[in-house]
């Protein structure tokens, strides 16, 4: 999938947003990297994911240019 560049981050999508259940998105921080995880559509029951979360996108901090 293509990458998106913002002022602070470079985002690489791994899984399409429409493939995820609404309300299941979470952000996990690991140093300078953030991973957005979600539950696959149809597997979100009672506020819990029944099959395990999947990575939806990976965000890396963008280096500041001087």
C-alpha cells in the first residue's frame, strides 16, 4: 500500500481501513514508531476482538530537516 507523508510522521498502511471493525482501533507506541492496530471486520464482539488484533498502519517519526 502507498505511504503518506505528514509534517511529523510517515505512515505505511498495511491493512485497509474498511477491513477493520469500527471502534476497534488502538495505537501502540514503541520508541519513535507507532503502530495502529485494529480487529478484523466481523470479529469485534462485546468490546473485544475474538481473533486478535492486526496491524493497520505503521507510523515512523519523520526526521526534522534544518
